[in-house]
């Protein structure tokens, strides 16, 4: 049974992925978010909710103790948050990180140019890639609400295919990455609808 720490647990993708973890696995979850009152505990036997900011290293390190996997689904000060996560994971000896970024950070989307709005995502991905962690960075397309689970993956350096991907597809992939040792380790994956 794995212990999974979900950072940014109130985000749309994180909430959907929490549901999939609880439905399809026996994982124990720690949901970490800035305002815990925004989230109702979906399963008190398997879920712990922790109020905290990723930039609060003391709180983050304390919460990382006893975890097996960190899944980060963040926005805002992405570079600083990535630095805090890497430092806290190094301090606690935690290695496995699944980190959500954005399509377009490497200029890999044919016909599209994303300017400075993606700089926080580029900077955070670069910080994760420079770490010694067992990371997988996901660069999803735009989220859709489709029920389907159908996606394709492109590696860093390959052109991104498509623009959309369902939340269910992403959640399926995140759960697999979190629970399968070595899966796509130290890779940055574009994820879009098949």
C-alpha cells in the first residue's frame, strides 16, 4: 500500500485524481492545500487533509515524512514551489515525483507560440529536471470533461500531438505513474487525446 502526497489538492485535476486513487487503488492519500476548509474529506479511513503552503519548507518536510510518492498539481510561483519541493524531498529522502506542467514549455506544439505566460512552467520543469529525483513531468493539453480514457504520450523533443485531453485520461496516467516503480522515470511527457 503506497502513501501518496497530493500537493495542490483542491485543483480540478487533483480532485479528479483523488477520486480515481480512491476508486481504483488501496493507496493512502495526504491532501495538501493552502485552505483545507475548501475540501471535504472523501474517505477519512484513507485520506488525511493537511493545510499548508508548498513554500513553507518546515510544514512541507513534516508532511513528506512517511510518504512514498509526491504528486504536485500547482499554479502560481511555480519555480519557487519546484525549488521548495526538490529541497524538501532531498531533506526527507523521498525520490518519486509526478509534476504537472503545461504543453508548449519547450516550443513543441506545432503552429503554436506560447510566450512569457509559460515561463513559470518552463522554469519549474527546468528545476525538476536538474534535480536528482525520480521525476516524471506531465505536459497535458487543455482539460476536457469527457468520460473517456484515451491518450497518447510524446517525449521531450518530439512534436506535441493534439491539444486536448480528458481529466480521466490524465488521472489514469498519474495513478499509474505514482504506483508503478520506474515508469517513465526522469522523462517529460506530453499528454493529449489519442
